[in-house]
């Protein structure tokens, strides 16, 4: 049976892969993203709408669009998100506000906008993309871990709140996989950005493989969707092997400490060399 699906952040990465997977099944898909024009890889059977998840006006327009075009909605995929990372003293409050507004409040707005419609229908499914960072919390990722943890908590809360109305809620928690997420990454800590990019690039899984797993889990109305072995191992280690989990995270923190100190020294040396180079012409002029 064909379903009516709205995907946020659907122009690239996991969002594009999810849109393609649902469209390939014969579902009616509305792809949304921040760009004014449809993406080049838009599935032939899908339609497109510009949606900035930080704008309630855009969310209201999206609801009106699905009601007009589809007559309702079966699946809301709150997938849009950005990345950030860094040591706590190097993350400024503007970076915290930026990632919170998109990754957390973007999901909240979507859930608030479509829950009344789902209640009217007596059916619907909210699918919120979080991250394994919402379940396990590596060092030097405080802002990302915090907002993804909030999405996990929101999803669990809404599951218990909305199931009596016939509404399902799932949260997707993938580990690192090959995607363009690193291109959206912000932060004042170049060392951590480099670490995150390497982890993403080295992953064996791509967005299409993750999307296939998510679609099957959504069909089963799975509340917590763990998409890969590495993530499942980390999550189970935290739950059942807490001392091992703590040792691994502390070891990672120590590795980042050494790497961060070296990166900071190298940056200081470059800045000192640049200042010396800038002052050299002035000193030579004074000698003349």
C-alpha cells in the first residue's frame, strides 16, 4: 500500500537516500530541503518543497502542501541536521545556538506541526534522525552529543505520549557512515573537525545502505533503530559493560588531549611565524 511521506534534509546524504528508497517502493514522497531549487537527484516520482526547519512558516506551508497534494501524511521523516564538534572551551555559544536550532528545534517544530494532523487521522508515524551520539557520548563532541541525546529523549517521550492515539514514533541512531555531513560541520576546533572527517570517510557503510535498514525498521515500527554493528556494540557496551565503555571513552579522551596539544602548539608556531614575518618589513624600514 502506497504511503505519503515527507522527508526533511532530503536533497543530499541520508535524506536523499531515504527519499529514493521510499519512492522506489511506490510511496508518494515530498522531498524538502533549504535550497530554492529541487536537487538534481530528486526521484522522478517525488515532488519538492523548500523547507527551512528553523522556520515555523515553512513548516506550516509544508503541512498545507501535503494536505492539498496528498490528502494527509503517513510518515514524517525529521532528518535535516548539521554537524559540529570541538573541545568545550573552543565551542562558542553561537555554535551551540546554531546546532540546537537546527538539530533539536527543527525536529520539535516538525513534531508539533504534524501531530495534530496525525491525531485527526488517527494514524501516522514520526521518524526522527538522531545519531549514535545520542546514546553514547564521545569526548570533544559536547554540542552534537547534547542535541542528539535530546532528540532521543524527545522521541521516547512522544512514543509513550502518542501511541494511544495510533501514532508511532521511531528514532534513528546511526554511527559514522559515508555522507556529506562533514561539509556542514562548524566549530572553532580544527583538530576535532579533522578527526570527524576521517571517521566519516573511513566508514564502510554509505547512506544508501543505512537508508535500506531504516526503511525496513520503519515498516516494523521499531522505536529505536540502530543501523550498524559498530553502533550496536557501543550501545550494548554502555548498557551492560559500563567499566569497559568508560575505559574506552577515557582512552579516546586522552588521545584527543595529546592530539589537541600538538595541534595547538603547531597553530601557535604558525601564528608566531606569521607575526614575525609581518613585523620584519617594519623593522627593516626603521633601520633605514
